[in-house]
C-alpha cells in the first residue's frame, strides 16, 4: 500500500508501473483457475530390474492417457424375427379305386384274366 491509499481511503486505487503488469498476471491466473475443469487420466509406470540386479522406473512415452469413455448402455440387439409361416393347406385328392393287383404266372390261371 502506498501513502496515497492511506490518504484517500479504500476508494483510491494505486496504479504503478510495477503494479499494473502484476495485477494483470494475478487476474489472468484467477481466470484460468476458475475455468479449470479437472479431467481424470492414467499414467503408466513400471519398475524394472536389469539382469545385473539394478532396479529402475520407466514411464510410458506418451505420458498421460485419458480413460476410455464407458460405452453407453445399449439395449440388447433385437432378435431376428423368423419369417411368418402359413399353415399348410391339406389337399385331399379325390378318392380313386386302387388298380387291381397284377397276377403273373400260375395264379393268373386260377383267378382268371382281368382286364
């Protein structure tokens, strides 16, 4: 606070050559902080051991990974509908008298020849 701010009270705003850029930095930082939306992420790290027994930690080359979004819950796939079938129509053939039994050989003489 400067001496001028004590003289004029709380309504007085001091603007100096150092205060102006500093105030700009503070305001920008506050706007960034308010606009920040946290996003979950994964980091892949591994602790390895060399053949000589030396242990070391490695990170994945891409750094952070955004988790894959959960797929939306879908309703199960509809079952294929079987083709509509019609009941078979029974056709009744007109009744026919069966053909007579054909006789061969010696029985033909006994029953006689039928035409």
